[in-house]
C-alpha cells in the first residue's frame, strides 16, 4: 500500500529532490529515454524494475532527440508515478511548443501526481546542432520555462548544466551566468550532461557555488560500445577527452573489453566526483541496467 504525504499524494511523488541531494548519503538517480516500440518498451520496464531495487533518489525520462516522442515521455513518466515506488523527474522542453501547449504538458504531469520537473530549452528539432528557433508563441530560454512552471503550481524545478560548455555558449563564464539566472528564476537543482572529465564538472560546480546555492549532480554514462561514444559526442557537441578515447580505442577490436573499459572509466569518474563532494550521480542508462549496476556496485553505493 502506498504511503501518502501532503495533500493525500503518495510520498514518492511529493518527495523533495533538492532535500535528497543534500542528504548524508550520495543521491543516485537514473535517466531513461522513451521507447520507440513495444519491444523497446519491455526492455525499458525490465531496466526500471531492476534499478528500482537500489532505491534511487529519482528517475527521469528524456524527450527524444530534437524534442520528439514527447507523448511517450509523458506516458512513461506517468506510469512510473502510478506503478512504481520511484520519484519521477519529468522532462519538459520548449521545442516546437507554444506556451499554451507547454501548460498542457505540465497539466498532464500534474494529473499523474508528478511534482518534480526538469526544465530544458531543448535541441533544435531534426538537427541537434542546428540553429535554435523558438516557436512563435513559445519560449526562448530555459529560465523562462522555469519561471512558467513555478507559476503553475507547487512544482520543484531542476535544470540542465553543461560542464564542457554548451555548444551555443561562448565560454564557461556565460554558462555560469545562465545557471545563476535559472536559479534566480526558481530552479533548485541542476543535472549535468554526461561527464567524461571530472575537472570540468568540478570547475563549473565551484564557480556556481560561489554565487548560488544550487546543487549540481553530474551525469555519468558507462560506455558499452564505440558507436555509442560517437553518437554521444555528436549530441553533446563537444569532443571526448583524448585520454578517454585512447583507452577505448586501445581495445576497439574486442567488444567485451570495450565494455569493461567503459565501466572502469565511469567507476573512476564517479569515485573522483563523489570524493570531491558531488551530491550524487545521475546515471544515463540507455534503458539498460547491467552496466549501470556494475558501476553502482564498483563504487560500493
């Protein structure tokens, strides 16, 4: 039977993610992407059920690249809220949506009981490295989306952070300013893009911490094949560190070894960032649980 909190809603839905990020133990969370068909949906739910056992602080479901698959994202997030003990962090972007449509999506999340939302500008549809153009009746920046969501109800809002500098940003100083503005608009925590260089994460975290109380959780993805790395680099818009590429290239002809090295790199990065005071780790799972659990176990979490 579900335990209920304020307003009669189950406790896992109204749980405060910022409070969990400030807890004594590192916050562990998982990110999934919306399935494209029934077979991949079954794989997703297998991963969710396996990862649910380690009691993560929260889980999130992304929009597809360029803002696609929004309906599946909303539906899967709702199922997580209804059918699991997990705290869902709902993704929300400005891509291709008017303010009215954004309000409708927030309403769908609210109807599922979801109270934690990750507010993102999002990538240009069709070409993630293309020129960003806002919807004529929509929003242009994540900070505007944060303010909108905060004005629609008792939502806790998180935002994205970019340790390696956002592809559209001139420099780190600009990224720090953007995060400060997001915090001022009402964001209470941030989650980074996947980190492959601990120093870049720590630099961004410390720069923001000097100006605002905004816990920033690093994203971590255990690489399990080289094609995946190439695709991730394209999506991130920044090259992977040479040292990471060299370690993976050294075993590129052995898929089992590539996977083992990928897990090893993720475990080393996770340990370094936790040792340096990161509030937790946000695992980008690619809808599979095994490699994520291997890193989790390797860190002794």
